[in-house]
């Protein structure tokens, strides 16, 4: 299985090109509008097409590259059911599976940062097992922190925080060896104490991520809502553009 991370330090966003090179089925997770040329160039280097684009949620801090990437490659767009976007896509429910040759992608519903949010667990069937090897966690589980709950549902941050805590348990049900690839790292306003290391494992986060140590939802929510950074500049414009599938300024 091929895996190529793309780190955009301007917004501290991480996105990923991955998939099966044996059967020519590559995909991108959480593409950034500034990196579309890079995804296409990387796929051309290995001589394989990009056939799928996954969004973990409607982004609030940067313009998504999904519409341009899907338009230029003919790839199918996949988003969580209920994402509320206005462009053609496949809506994935919790537990839905997308086969990309020998690469199997399973959607895990992880709402809380956004009401419609998925993580994507990935198995490489050439390893002789369908057990996940890695998980793209979007803005749910971050390295050293978890996603903030206040950006997408105004006025109900505590409620969203409690939802997020329940969602994180689904990720903690994964084996400790599963590698965690989130969509943000240190410098992003989508979390607070993010690590500068953009990669971890379920086991390491279970042992060292303080936000995963709360037994009660109230304590988790209180801790999560402390020291929340300002919202991303232009959040409303960005969210509206990403729902439309356009980088233009909303009317």
C-alpha cells in the first residue's frame, strides 16, 4: 500500500495520498486547495490514478481541494452522511466500507468536532489480514489533544464535547498498534496542545493524551473548553465555500 503525507505549514493541515498501486486505485484524504497539483503529481510518479477523495468533515479553517481534485481526476467524492454539502458525492454511514483494490477503507462515525465527522480506518489486505493498519482521524483524535467542539455548532460546545468523548471511544477500540494520522498538527487552531509530531499510534495516545483520561463526560467537556483559541479567520466564508464545493466568496 502506498502512503504519502502532505503537510501544509501555512495552516498546519495534514492530508494524505494512499491506496493500492497493484490495482491502480489511489485516494486522497482531506485534500487542501493549495496542494491539488502535488497530489496529482505524486500519483503520476507512481503511474496510478486517483479514484477516490475522502473528506472527514466540512473544513472550517481552509478551503478544501476536493472539488478541484475530483473534477480534474474524475475521482468519486466520499463524505460522512449528513455533511450538508451541495455537490455530488457518496454519503457514507458509520461502518461503510470502500474497497480500493487491496486497500480497504472503513468509515467510523466520530462526531463532536463537527456533527458529521468520520475517521477512516485502513487495512492493507496484502498483509494477510483485514485488521486496520492505520486510521485517518481528521479533527477528532489529534496528537496530544482532541478536536475543539465549538466551531460547527454555535451555542452547544458542551454538548458537542460530550458527543466527541463518546466518539473517541470508537477509536480507542482499535488495537494499540494502529497508526494515527490526523488532519492537523501543532500550529492549528482546531486544537490547543497539539504535538509537532504529526503521527502517533492508538496505544501512545491512550497512554499519553490527557484528554483521553477522563472517565466522565462533564469533566472531559470542562477540560476541553478551557483555553480555546480564537476561531479560524474567515470561518464562515470557508465553511460556506466548502459546502458549495467552490472557493468563491459566498453571496
